[in-house]
C-alpha cells in the first residue's frame, strides 16, 4: 500500500453532532475534520478540500493519487472522478483521509514508543 506523509496532529475528527457542518473552504455541508491550528472561529473542513485544496495537498499530489489508486485496486472499484481526475464524492474522500490520518497516527505512536524504549 502507498503511504502518504501527514501530520495527524493538524486535524481531529468532528464529534457526531457537528458532522456535516459547513466546510470553511468550500462551504458545502460535508465537513468531518476540525483544523487544530486554525486562526478562524469555525475551522471545519471536508476531506475533499484537505485532499485537493490544502497546502499539504499541493505538496503531495503524486502520493495522494497513488494512494487513491492503491485503495481502488484493493476495493476492486473505481471512485467517481471529475475531469481533473479528482474524487467527487465526499464519502470517498473521507475514506482516503481517515486512512491517511489513522496510518500516520499509528506510525507516530510507534516511533514515540521506539524512542522511549531506546532512551
């Protein structure tokens, strides 16, 4: 599986009662993340905007595309895409972002445990 580097401390999943809030980037009611270091009052963002409109996304176009292709291959189905080959369904983007965040959190915890064990 392709890995994508992401600082998992930058986002937190929204609590259930806030899921579907307006995204602070695209204003669509599909936010699932809270930005932890945002200067804005309501720093909610959707997975599509994280994957395609964030500064992190601009720096990781190839790894993100590779991960999406790998997930499609594992699932045996293609996600819906637009003319730029970007995902169009928020649910598909959520699946990808949750995988990225969870994987990076697991790697971060493993690294901390190894560092602690070696101290």
